[in-house]
């Protein structure tokens, strides 16, 4: 099997060590990749630092066309990349295709946003003392971006860091998850086809324990991390003077109010508690249902969960595949068994086979169970009946996380109340919290992180405002 090169300052390179990626479903080897040496990591950082001024000065059309090229090439290689995602990550091919399509859009949106991200002009003569003065306000990149990405969306979550960096003219160094580096290496291959200057990007598949040196390096003033809260906050504590953006996950709640369309809610919650095997920061974990419709909702939900197809990720019919590793599945299984031992009832699933957990529904779960308080990151949902809208929203907020929440209701009053009261970064009315449009602001509050993704929002996070005042003008 060929060994994939990594990308060092825009060119392919190999190191002294090779590592293997295996398929979570059946354990077969799906690829090998070369790991950069410490000297090569230093070379990538030095190149990003050296090219930073040139990158910031790149004409807008050059940046925009590079991003558009990446979008087109991902589209042309869509089937190949989708199968690669399924092989290294284990997600069913239908979800892998969805991820590829989202990455195509993410780079296209970035190309479009690049052409709009051109500053603004303010007349300052709103006061007599500023007569004849005009302010030209632009945004300037802080400098090279270190992008640390997770395994669950090995292409599109890389895209959400790389695309805005290129859009604002910032070099970017990607450190992909060790379990799923192959998709990002293909992205590096496509980026190498553009006219971006050498040093503008590197993809360095190094071990997690070696990332600390990258995080510390003062030549990388922006660190954008997606992953677990303990690791994210450890990074923030390590570099208090750097600009850090963190997307740290959650335990997303879906609220079903008495006026909801129960059939729609049941179908959507069943699917999006279990899509990506629950390995999504906004997969449905807590389901909060008003008491008058609780029994009717459960009667619709359980058949919808049972109907989900679990199996080989390459089967077009499969909706729920394995977790990223057997160790991950074992951890989820332990959390389920702990909840059951504490009094929870298993209404569906609760069975592990290797790296696969059957879609699981729990009821009567104690409030202090891990499956309530923490991020399960597996195909598990808990049901919680409530007496009122106020109690439902209070229960959503009773979490250290606050990424997104879904509210199934036909009431505008309930919708706007949710928007006022829910302590989350996004409120999705009439659908699951798992909904995300790649151009919209995306991020959380509390322990769900700092900063926002979504192209325009991330571009602002990677830049600072700079003002030039022109004096003595006839306005």
C-alpha cells in the first residue's frame, strides 16, 4: 500500500516514521501516512511566518480563485473522498457524501465571502471637530493560524478552519486527528494545485503529544481548536496571550412542546441522535418532552429508532455505523451501564458489538448520570418529561454546555421565548439541534467554547480591525 505524503509549506514531504489508519468497522488497513520530524515541523512554522506578509497582501481575486478551485476539485473527486472518509472514520457512506457536499459549499462560500470582505468607509464629520475626516476600516490577519481538528468530520471541519484562513490571507498549519488524517492530506493535495505561495499551508499529521510545541510557538498567533473541553481549555490556559477559538462540544437538547408535530419530531430526533453514530457535537442527546404528549411521542419515537439501519458503513442503506474505535464504544457502553445501575430503563438498544453501539434510548435517568451531564459522543438519547415550557427551557439550561438546542413548536411566542432564554449559541426552531448551515455563525457558550465558525464569523475571528483616517477632505 502506498504511503501518503504530508504537506510541508505547500509541497509533498516524507518523514522518518509511517503510521497506519484502520477501518473502525472491520479493522482492515485503509492507508498509511508519513509523519513529520521535529525539524520538518519547525520548517513548516518558519515558512508560515516568513510568508505571512505576502499572504496578507495577496489580491482578493487570487485568494477567491484558490478557494473556488478547491471547491471545484472536491466536487470532481467527491466519490473518492467520500469513500476515504468512510474508510478512515467509519461513518456510513451516505453521511460521508453529505460531508463532502458540505465541504464543497464551505469553500464556495469562502470564495464568495472573500470578495465581500473588503472593509468599509465611515464619514467622521458627524461632529464639527471631525470635519473633513473619513475613516477607512479594514480587517487584517493576526498572522498564521494553527488549526487543530477532530476525527468526526475529517474533511469539513478542516475546511472550516482552512477556508477562512486563506480568505483573509493568513497562512494555516493543519494538525489533523491521528485517527483520521487521510482526508486532510487529500485536501492538501488539492490546495497544492492552486497559485497560493509556498508556505501558505501545511498539513502535519503529528501525534497529539507533539502538538504542544506548535501551540506554544509565538509565530502562530491564532490557535483554532475543535475537540473536547478539557483539551481545549488546557490549550487556552497554556497560551493566555494568544487569540484562541475553541469549539468544545455539548450535550444537545431537543425540546418537544405540546403543540409540536410529533411525527416529524420523532423521525428527526431518532435520526439525528444516531447520525455519525452520535459522534457530533450537536447530535441529539437530551430529549425534553411536555407531559401531555410524552406517551404519544415515545410511541412514535421508539419505532423510528428501531427502523434505523445499523451495519456496514459502505452499504447504501446503513444509517448508523461504528464509533471511531472499539475503545470509544467501550467507554459509551460503560456510561450506559452506569446509568442503568443507577435506575435508568433501556427502552431501545443498549447493546455493543465491537465498535458499534445499537441506537439507545434511556428513560428515568438520574440527573447526575454521565449520559445527562457530559457529552456522550455516541448513539444514546435520554428522555425527560416536563410539566411546562418554563421547566423545559430551565432543563436545557441545566448544563455546563451551550452549543445548540432544538425546539419543536408551532408557537411563535414559544420560539421567541426560547431565543430569549436558552443559554446556547444556536436555537433551531422546528427541528433538531443538529441542523447547521455552513455559512451561518456556529459556536457555543459556557463550556461549549469561545468564538464562532461559519465563514464570515471565522474570518472576523482570524483578523483585527485597522483604521486609517484621512484628513482635510472635501466631503
